């Protein structure tokens, strides 16, 4: 892969060039990022400290919180710092690292959401075989496959995009160094490359969404003759998964399956995709009774231990 040596850095235009609005964005991004760190830290701590949340379902939730934190950290710190600068730049190598980590963790999160849907189906539809099917060994293998798949997919996209010759001007009309904005810079036709990237990203979205809907339909169908409380619990589980999937896959589909020059709201959608989903996910899952009880027990345990001192 040969890269154009004339391009050593990229200029990020961000969301706005107005100084007052940039200060507002600085405060907004900082609050959202701190909220994301706090919410996911609480979930991670509750799962690690509570034996009641040691089943595979919450193991995947633990991984989802880790990936949410990492996903935001790929972009948010630079967004926050760039909001205070008059001219935001990123070196070529830093841009490559940001693109790879952004897509690697994003694909990993899709895999985790798919595994959560599969786990939910096994837990509700095959409860007697749950511990056998979703053993610790099986979960470890599934997570390893998710890591390898995410790495291979992201590496292929990076090699495909960065094999193009980049030319001056090196201005990216975005707040993040991402594949879609980068495809506007090469001094050659990028239709085929853009089509391949769209197809590969779209395939992930479609497969994940189909598996979610399939598992939800099967779960609700299998519980149609159960008690009202059982149906309510199954419905609550499915709704929470569907909300998380839609919040993640909706913006993802908009960003990576639509032409880069078609929509003017792409940067706003990208902000919600990178910061909003990682901030909302902890709110959705902390509403579940098991997680709330674990957090309450953890809080009381720490409170009483402080009183004894």
C-alpha cells in the first residue's frame, strides 16, 4: 500500500467555527462524556462486585459497557480539546489509528449486541439447557471470534480506503477522521471503494438487525402461554434490546450506507452515534431490576463499611 507523502496531516473543520458555539460544544461534549464514563463505570463495578450478576447475560453487558466507554474515548477527548482550538489538526498516522480504533470498537459492539440477542433467546426459550449452551468456555470463544472478526473487518476497510492517493487540500469537513469524510479527499474516483465500504458496513447492520428481530419474535411467541408476569418480563427484555439496537444501528446505517455528500445532517447524526448511544445505553440497562438491585446492594455495602470505620 503506497500512500501520498504530500499529506502529513488533516485539518478538521469540526461542527462550527464560531468561538461562542465552540465553547458551548465544549461544555456539552464534556458533560456527555463524563456521563458516559460514570454510567458505564457503575454498571461495570456492579457486575464485577455482585455474584448475582455473574451469568453470561451480564458478562455481555459488562463487555458492552467496556466497548461503550472505549467507543466514546476514541473520539470524545479529541472533540473536547478541538472545541477550544482555533484550528484543529490531526496527523496522518493519528488519523489512521483513530479510524481503525473507531471502526474496530464499533464492529465489536455490533458483535456484542448480536451475542446479547442470542443469549437472551437461549435464556428464555431454552432455560434448562442455558448453563450448558452458554457456558464460560462458549462465551469466551464467542468473544474471541468477535474480536478477530472486528479486527479483520476494520483492517480490510482501512487498507481499502488508505490505498487511495490523497491530495491537497487536506481539509476534512467533519469533527472526526472517519472513512466517509476521507473518501472525499483522494485525487481519483472513489465510487468502487465507497460502494465496497457501504456494502460491508451495511451487511453488519442488516445481519444484526435481522438476528435481533428473529430472536425477539421467537421469544415473544414462546412466552405467549405463560403468566402475565412472565410475558411482561420477556417483553421488557425484548424492548430494551430493540431500543439499544435501534439507537446504535439507526445512525450507523445513516452514516455508512448513504452517500457521503447527500445529507447535511451527517455530522449531527455522527455526534449522536459516537456520544449519545454510549450515554443512553447505561440508562436503559440500569432500569432493569437486577442491575438496580445490584447497585443498591453495592451502595449499601460501601455505606455500611464506611459507618463501621
